[in-house]
C-alpha cells in the first residue's frame, strides 16, 4: 500500500486527512510537536493501518530525517503532505510592529521546513509511480489582509516555491491547496476575540484533497472547497 508523510497530524486538517487515508489503507508517518496527542492519533489509526508517529518539530533537520527514514521503512514515501504551520503572534501584529525573531521562526516552519522535507524525500518520491507533494497554503498567501503579513507572506513564499518545484519536476505531482476557513485551533488563535465554531470542520476540506489523488489532477493551485472545478 502507498505511504504518506503528514506533518501537523495530531489535530485539524492533518488529522482529518490522516483518518481518510487510513480508511483507504495507506500507511502513515505522522508528525506533531505534541507527543501525547500524536500518540493517541497513532493508537486510533493503527487499528486500521500501519502508523508510525514521530514527535518533533519540522524545523529540526534530525526530525525531518527521521520522518523520511520511517516512510522509507514502510516502502515509501509516495505522498508528502506539508501541513504543519506556525501562525505567529496572536492576535496578529501589523508588519511595522512584527517581532523579527518571530517572523524568522514563522518562515523556518512554513517555508524552509517544507522545502527541506521535500529535498530529503524527493529521490524516494521520484521512484513512486504516484509520487506527489501536497503543500497546504492559504488565501492569506494571495490576499493582502491587514495584520497577516507574517503568516500570509510565508504562505505566499510556499506557493511560489511549489510553483517552481512543479516546473522543475514535471515527473511529480505538486499541489498547493487552500483548504478554506476551518474550525480549528489555529483559526481560533488567529481570531482570539471571535467564536469560530461557525466555520466548517476540517473534514469538509478533505474530499477536495482526496480528489487530487483520485483524479490524478495536474500540478497546480487548488481550493479544497471550490466553486467550479477547484482550480485557482
């Protein structure tokens, strides 16, 4: 069975996608910074498929190496899902007041870590007949929302990185996907004074991600909950 690496898999969209792929029989290598939460996910999904949980920070190169090695031991990887993200301060500051050390940390997690994981996994992904990279992005990477200069610009960088990667590696599928607003912990942290319970659950965005695999869609930018054909 195919093997997927999913970062940020202990909650939110990462967890929802992991559950969906487990139901399809995919082997999973899951990452999160919170060991207890990740272990609970691994225990849940291991009843369905083979799961390796690797606790750590994607900004750490040793941790990234462990993820790829675990996937290789399962016969993969066939899919790399860069879902882990760092929001930055809450509430989001204006760029004029943004702490530069935090700004650099956001870029390490949201831009540098995905590229570093791609670099490590690329030789193995190239050996898979269905090798693909799925980078989770945001409309904040396209629109200029006030107060979103740190997170939004990091997602814009991830989008451009994805676009160049697709051009350089036409043999791979490279998708960068805006999942839409979701009722998640990160969404609540982004809007600390609002009730985000009216946002759709992350499970609502999963069918749009699975469609990329099922329909073998070409590399490109997509919306997980689209109007129209889903291309953006």
